[in-house]
């Protein structure tokens, strides 16, 4: 195991997160979760792919796996967003389609204000460190 990719991956993850935070592209570091999310995403994905590789015997270093990972992370947030606001629609006796017209919120702009964006960045770099470690 080559630990240099892990160390460089965490450093690049934090540098990118700080640059995106300073330039106000995504939400700034407002709480402890903003600082923890990149590292949690990085190590979670890195360890999961290492473990799954020993069980499945599949080559997870292909570039399309990184794209699929990003797509599923965005899809996961979208489903959670729909469930959260759909549940509030059910409890307030408003139809599901009316709740989104009333709140006037875009799920992508909402996601940019949450620590989940940093989790996505950390997850991608965790996969990238795994893929580089496999070469």
C-alpha cells in the first residue's frame, strides 16, 4: 500500500475545499461538520473500495467508476431533498407539487450551502487516491 496517495489526496481535498470556500463558489466553513466532511468522505470511499475490491474482484480504478460515484452522490442528495420536503408537504396537507412552487428553492443551490458538497469532493478524491494506488 502506497500511503503517499492517501496523504496527498487529503491535502488536495482540503486545499480545493478551502479555495472553493474562499471564492464563495460553495458555502464557507461555518461549523465543525464543514471541516470533517471532506475527510470522512475521503476515507469512507477509499476504505469501501479497498474492501469491496477484495470481495468482488472487480477493477474499480476505471474512470467511469468515478463518474458513477459522483452521479450517485448527487442523486442521493436529490432523493433526500425530495423526501424531506415531501414529508413536510404530507404533514402540512399540501400536495407534493405545490410545496416546491411555494418554497421557491432549487436543490442544487440548496446543496451548495450544505457540508454535503465537501463530502462529495472528499469522496471523489478518495476514489482518485484509490485508483492511483492501484496503478
